[in-house]
């Protein structure tokens, strides 16, 4: 840790502790959602990408979730067998297969996050625009760091 005064060092320590607690609570929440849906956490987070980003190819899914293509094929198979996604041919390139979420099941997925989203909105509206910009910047940058660190871990063998 860089050379910082005692108050700042204490604040940084508290923030790191709060971040760990937030991370743990988030993982446990997502585990509960996945369990409710009958999916593994990685399968559920892949479905989240598909709902947020729209249809993706297996290669694009692989890039987002950080899994090898063979593992993504099994993941797509599981989501398809449970009725959450379907594979469709790309209309521009018939050799390409796109994975898209199935609307009815997508609504089940979204419903499980409704209360959580409403509670977060209630919390967020208590902050000023400047504070929201800071929070958004922090979350965006810390997510990028987490993705980079996950890649490092996977590549380290």
C-alpha cells in the first residue's frame, strides 16, 4: 500500500473489507438465484449476458465468461436442455450459430432480480449525481480489474 496517513489507511482498509463483504453477499445472492432456476452459477451468469447483450455466438460467450470453447458448448447444451436458450442460424452467414435467450424463460430470470433491483434503486436515489458518478466509475473499473485477474488466474495453470 502506498505511503498514506493513518486516517486514509483506515478508510482504505474499511473499503477493502466492505468490498469483500459486498462480493461475498453478491456471490451468495447469485448462488440462490441459480439454485432457484436449477442452474449452475456460470450457466446463470451466461444467461445474464444473453439477456443484457442479446444473442451471442459461442465464441462471444467464451470471451465474456472466460471458458474454453468446449466448455461453452456444454454450457449452451445445458441451457438449451432446460429451455433457457435456443441455437439459431445467422441469417447473414448460415455457417454461424447464434445463441439467443427464450423470452418466456427470460422473464422468469428477470423476475428473480426484481426485488433486489427495486431495493438497490431505493438505495441509489439517496446519493447525489456526483456520488453516483463516483460509484459507477468505481464499479466499472473494479469489474475490469476482476475480469483481468480472472484471466491471469486461468492462464497461470
